[in-house]
């Protein structure tokens, strides 16, 4: 329905709905002709700012708290939305997003502080899309504690980090909503080599500003990460590893020119006292005999053009308790094998299965199981008692419900998504799928996302989303039941309608919504729920 227009009555309804919820995708035209955009993210969700056609973000205002009783109220009791005098302005959104083409900010107390305890809050951002200043593409980039620093180079150039510090050096940066005692100490900044180790040579890179990544140079002080970097022409060298990711950060493997990843070795632990040491006490970097090889990186990444792996004990086990570890991956970029584009895809517990189809084809899941069926898969760093039970695998329909008909899809292999078929056993997700030509059918709902996963709403070029209904809870015993005990799927009278999906997605071409209690409230405690969204795609009218 790429060229189909809605009937006048429906168009009027859509216009009224959009006017009522101005915060969704509001576009104001200033006297100079530039667009002013208005984005709202409910507490616990993510505000996504985006500019197109080469323009970049310029934040004009950002507030966190509550200013009315109409915004972000779905599933919330009255006492959580009554206080409308608790909003605080914030400079951290502009510090993180200005000058970028896209930017994501989590609406949470950990990022902005809590201006009103007990009130359900939201983040409201006004921004414009402007032509970028003609200046060298470089830092500094600042990320307040709990948010993410995003480094980006264009035109084929790559990142070269010149300095990175974590802590506090002044009383002007990242102070919104913070008491005086959290910003007084300005002598606590520490340099870090882990940013360069993770980002150098890449075109884009994300680093979380947190104590878990950099250590805590000053307990009780609200800190920030400050990165200076340049964009340079890449060295003419073979595209390969090693890639290093410090514990708590993400290793990003990338191949260009149509080539794919081939992992030759991957180790997690510590083999020297020079790597990933910034902000770490001596006792955390002394043990250099604790490194373990892992086959899970190859299982997750081989044959892909890009791949992300978290360096953490939950993925690789803990080879040396009390030691600060890192992941080291050696890989080559090779021409892909000429084989059908299909599964199986394996993701070890705690990592992410990434399904991908090219050439306009879409995913068709033929089978998906979560548990353990052998003693050879996902065993690196695991004791024998965690891999012995090979009779605990369960089939799941939630992967097909989330991924079928899409060109790419990510699913976390975890008990929170699939249930736990065998407590104490280290599990993995195994997905078989084919890449097929898409069915020629209208692009619309319903879309279903099981609790803990993400609903992805999408329209074709030139069309935008219009949500007609959205419910969160449970209305039957057939949807999202894989791996769930009977007592979690019996209550089918607990579904609640929600206006927050429309507030978030109407007027956009693409929109992601997490199916979770933090987003919608919990209409039935103890029941495993799902989000069901009906929407239509209609032609976007300009002028």
C-alpha cells in the first residue's frame, strides 16, 4: 500500500490523534524554515534523535521529570502522575547529541538524577536539524556517567583516539539534577587507554561511561567520560585482528568489501599487565595466568560482515575471580563461501543471535530451540556440571513471531526470554532459518513481541506508521508460551490497552518498542505477558 491514501475520516482521526499526543513526532517550522522536532521518552525507555540529508542534531531544550498528567501515564497509578512541578532542565542531552546525525539517550534517574522520588517521569527534548559546521571531524566527545559516548568518522576515515579521561575536572559539565556534594571534587580525573584499544581504526564506536568499565576514581562524585579523537585515513593493512575489549565493554568485529569474518582465536582472561589496566588496583591485574580460549566467538561471528560480543563473565565464565579481564580476538576477513543464505545460527546463553538476509529477501524461521542438546556447543570456560545435561532443549515459537518477514533480527539467548528448561545448565539458542522472497501483502499489523523482547514496527519508503491499537498483557493461552509453566499463561483476562505505543511511533517509518513492565506497568503479576500492536502504513503527505 505504498501509494494508498487513507479515507478522509481516518486521516482526520490520525491528525487528531497526533495533535493530542504532540510529543510523538512533532515538527514545527520556524521563521527561518528549519524544522524543530519534539521527542518524548517515558522513564526506562530511550529517546531517539535523528536527522537526515546530512544535517546534524542541535538540541534547544531538554527536561526530565513531569509537567502534566497526560504524558506517559499508561498503566501508572494516580500517585505516580500527580506531581507535575518536578521537571528539571538538562545540558547532558546536548553534550551527548549535538553535532551528530543520530543519538540515543535513556530516560532514567541514573542519567539525569531523580527530581521527584515516587513520580513516574519522562524525558522531553526539543531539537533542530541543521547543516553541520565546516570544522574538522574530531572530539572532544563527552558522555555523562551512565550514558554512552558515540565516536563517529565519515568519508571512509577511521577513529584515532588522542586522549580519554574518566572522572571530573570541572563543575560545569554533567551537573543537571546533581547535588553540590556530587560535583565538588574536580581533582579525580583518570586517563584511560581502553577507549583507544576499543575504538581506534573503526568508523564508529560506542563506549559506556561507567565505573564498571573505567573503575571509580572518586567514590561519591558524579563523573563523565571525555574523549579527544581525530578522523584519519585508515592504514593500508590487512583487515584483521586482534581486537581487544576490556571487561564490561563490547568487542566489535568488522569486515568490508563483501568479505566476512573468520575467527582464528579468542581468549578471555588476562595474559599481561599492560592491557586494560586504567583505574585498576594492582591486585586486579597481577594474575596473568588465567586466560581461557573460547569457541563461542567463532560460533556467533563466523560468516558475518559485522559482529558484537560483550566481554563479560556471563558470556565466557570467570577464569580468575577478582582479576579484571579482557577479551582478545584474532580474525581474518575472507570471501564468503558460496552456500545458501540460511541457518543454523547459535548464540550462547547471555549473547545475541543475529539473523540476516540479503538481496531483499526476508527471514523464515523453520525451528528454534533453547537449552542444551550436546556437550560440544558453548562449553568454553564452563565446569562439567553445567554442560552434562543434554536432554533439556525446548522448542520456541517466539523467535519466528519476532523475526519472520524481516531482513535482520536480533534475539537474546536468555532465561528471561525463553524460560529456564534446565536450572544450573549453561544453555544456548539454536535457530534454523531460510531467506525467502517476501510475501506480497499489505504492510501492517498485528505485531507481537513476547515479554522481554522488542516489537519492531516498519513501513516502506514514503509511508509512516499509524497505530490503531496496542495492548500489553495476555488474552489467550497460545501466544508466547514456549518454555513457560502453566501458572504463567492461565490468566487471559489481564490485557491492558496502551497509548504510549502511538505516542512513540505515530508518524515514523520505523519504530522499536520494548515489551516490558517498566514500559507499560504490570497488569497481572506472575503472568508472562506480550505486547500486541495493530497498525497501518499510510502515505506521508507534505505541504
